[in-house]
C-alpha cells in the first residue's frame, strides 16, 4: 500500500473548516485511493511563499520526516503551482501532489461510463495545462500510483497543442452528450413529469435514498465519490403522480473548479430539477459546514433558490436527537430520516408530494403579440394546451413550473 504523508495548511478559512476537518477528509480521500496515511503534518501558513508554498524551514522539516519514516507520497491540502510541485519533489525526494490531484485520482478510479471518463480526462487536462511550462514538459512524475493515474503516460508527454486539441475534442463530445440529454428531458417535460434531483455532500446517502425511493440498485458504499454518473428512475407517489428522481455525483467543499466545469454534463440533471432533495448526513460532526459547502456549489450551478427539501439523513446514528428540532432555523425545509432503516419515510414522501403540488401552476393569459419568446418558453418548460393569435395579443393556456409563471402574469393584458 502506498504510504502517504499529509501536509495540511492551516489558516483561518472563511468557511469555518478546521485543519483537523481538512485532515480527516484528506485521509478519507487517501483511503479511496487505497493509500495509507502514515503521518499528518499541520503547517500554519502566514504568507504563501513562491518557491514552495510553505517556508523553506518547514520544507526541511518535512524532508527530515520523509527521511525517517517510509513515505511514498506527500500530499498537500492546498493547490500547488507547477514550479512549487517540482521544487518540493526535488527537496523531499518523493512524489508530491496536491488535494486536487488526489480528488481527480479518485474520480479517475471511479469513472466507469464513457461520459464519466471523458469528464475526468477533461478535468485532468485542464488541471495540467497551466502547469506546462516552456516548450518541454517536465511531466515525468516520480513513481506511479496516487495522483499519476489518468490520461496516461503517452498523453502526458505530448505537447501543449496536442493537449489543447484533445481538450477541444472532449468539450465537443460532452456538448453532444448535453444536447442528447436535454432532448430526453424535453420529452419528459412534454409529458408533464416533474423531476426531483438529489444533491448533497459525497457519502451523505444520496444513492441509498434513491434506491429506496425508486427500487433502483445504484452502488452504495462507505467512501467518497462512489457515484459519478447521473441515473434517473421513475417513482410513483401515493397520489399516483409519476415523478422522475435522479441521483448524481456528490459534492465537496473547495471542489476543484475544473471538476465542476467538466462535470456540467452530469450536473445538468440537477439544473433541470423542479425540486431538489438536499441529502445531509447529520451524524457527521461538521454537517453544518458540509451543508454550506453544498449551497456554495449550488450557487455555482445556478440552482440556489430552487425549491428544496433538506433530508437530514442517518438519524439512526444520532444518539441524542434533540439538536434536530432547532435545525429548521438553519436549513431549508428539513425532514429527518434514516435512508438505511426507512425511519420517517412517510414524512419525506408527504413533504415531496406537498412541494410538487405547489410547483406546477396553470396559466390562462393574454400576452402582447410581440412576445413569441414567451410562447416558446411555455413550449420548452411546460405543457401548452392552446395558443390563439389575435391582432394585438396571444391567448395562451397551459401549465408550467411555478418559477416561470411570474413573467407570464406580469405580461398578462387581462
Ligand atoms: N447508518 C446509516 N448509514 C447510511 C444511511 N444512509 C446511507 N448510509 C451509508 O452511508 C454510506 C454512503 O451511502 P451512499 O448512498 O453511497 O452515499 P452517496 O451520497 O450516494 O455517496 P457518493 O455517491 O459517494 O457521493 C453507505 O455506507 C451507506 O450504507 C443511513 O440512513 N444510516
Ligand atoms: Mg452515490
């Protein structure tokens, strides 16, 4: 097993994550790569230094540690620039990578679908690009293993232009994936079927809940980033209303931006959802920070403000549950459940039914003749029952998600 020394950079993070929380999560990421964390070095950082990120004295200290204990890889909790990585490797004499590379590595290990693999490769290449210096590429990494898995040795040696070409090609292919997906969604929408999408921190229990709701058999595992693809399944509510539920990739705090960018094709599903189920593992001591981290990524995905139910999951693991009652002041629309033993499931289904009932509204409006864009919007986002054109107005009847209704009502000539 690859032996890992973690270097956790300690500074006051505005997000409230402590160095210990960061270290614990890094250890889980290392586990996910089948590595073994043998030592953790917490390093206060007053001011980043250009050559090594951390001060030279600290580098010497770490080099001493690497000499004493058997270490194959050093992993930094902060992103390293290309030159910093090279300087550190020269000093430490072992492979040195950063958290982003570690996360990319897990993704590379877990990607099984064509789409997942393309997205991971794109993220890896985008990570690599700014780290290519001059004409030659100092990419021959020390050793193999964690952080070196991915685009493959031959590709690592090709020059910048070839990488750029590959990036362009991957982006084009992924765009095709997005457009074929949006066709499927359009068909679904035409049938008036609402979409519910899981979101949440990795390992929160999204796939477990998805399986219970839809009788699917998504892989469930205690570990980070088990699910990388989106999967949608139908669910029938007690009212007999059909809905589509989709499970997708988990999120994490300070998720590398490239990764979010690259996974846009998969995350499109979340963007199209009428209702989000934000699954939160409340048995985890820093669940509040995790909640905030997911909101942060939601903002980036432009789904902040979407109707949401916060599923407070894993309550079977909470001995004292008194804290749950106060959570409605902090999180949006909470329902506490255990996805594993089914506790309080009815309350969740009930909350989902109520939310959905409020989501679709009927419209019967007369809008100005110039607003064909609104007719198109109604066709795209909802169901149009009838459209009649008059000299100076359009009479439109249909139903559509409540979030689009405002503009129709504003333009209504009565
Ligand atoms: N005790 C307990 N464990 C749960 C519960 N829900 C999920 N788990 C466990 O938590 C772990 C992660 O569950 P998953 O459903 O794979 O989590 P996920 O959110 O899909 O994770 P990723 O796909 O990796 O982002 C598994 O070991 C589950 O068995 C729960 O309500 N109680
Ligand atoms: Mg999952």
